[in-house]
C-alpha cells in the first residue's frame, strides 16, 4: 500500500468516526429533548428543547470554541517536534476534541439554535443558572456565579488578545508556539494545554450541574474525567522535561 493510500484511508477513517459520533449524538439529543414513551406523565417530564440563552446552548457554543483552539494547538505542536510521546498526546487531544466539537455543533443544529449568540458574554450562562432549567442547589449556584465571574461576567477574567475564556491561549502565545521547536515547543504546548484543560474542566463541571439534556450532561462529565487524566499525564511529561505547569 502506498503512503498516499494510507493517508487517504486514515482521513476516511477519522471522518467516519466523527460522522458516527455526530449521528449518535443526534440520536441521543433527540431522545433527550423529546423523550420517549407515551401518556400524560411523558409530556409532564419531557424537557423542552433548550432555549438560546440556556445552559445547554451556552455550553455547546462555548465549548465548541474552546475545543477548536485545543485542536489547533495540537496540530501546531505535531509539526514542531519529533517527540513521539507529545505527538501521540496531541493526536489524542485533537481527535477527541474535534469529535466532541462536532457533537456540540450538531446539537445546536438539532435544536435549531445559532452557533453564535450576539450580546451574550462567553460563559455568561454560568452566572446564576436558569430558573426552571437547572438541577443545581443553592451551593452549586454560588459556585457557578464564581466561575462565571472568572469568565468575564464579574470582576475576574476579561477576554484579551484572542483569549475569550479562562484557559484559552492568547494570540501572542499561539505565535510563540508556532515559532518554537523541539523541547521548547513541547514544554510550551504542555503548559498551554494544561491551562486549557483547567478552563475546560471548570466549564464542563458547570454544564454537569446546570444543563438539562441528559446526553449533554454525560458528555460534560466525561470531559471532566478524561481531561483530568490528561492533566495528570501532562504534569508527568513536564517534569520529565525539567518544567512545571504555569501558576
């Protein structure tokens, strides 16, 4: 088999995985949004399709943006180092987050909601929950308010230099990554991705508490578990290179 054929087959396989994930996400979303069964009890307990300003829609939009940058950084470092350990991690992150991004955008399509919301701050959906659309208690709501403050809706994080949400790299940092090579690129990628995962985990925890679509809550919980595992792995990889995560 020629290298060109292998590349084409690899791309076809990756596309098939993404398409299958999106199809499964769509089926799960329809079941979650419209329910199953019949009778009055069914109609009483079936969640409504999420509104534009709901936590479900806000998480889908914001995490899709967050994921896109992780995919971009992973492709950059793939071309800036020959280290197989880092390249393998970058491939796993890019593949996973590209598929999840497709699921999130697919949900927005199914809900017939816009992929961007004019006038809504990033992570603003985490501010104080949505009355009648959340299973979070008072303590959870206080936690969400603190996190949304960090996202720019309070006195904490402010979008700057292309970094729209906590954890996202700035344009300046991305330029540094593109200009680095070898160990320097590996360390910077691991540090930037560590920050990125920390911000993503906070957002995913917010959805796990505030979102009402079961499939989306499950996805958010899965993100927390997977990204925490990758955080542990990246800490070890940084230590092996004589570096540490950024404060």
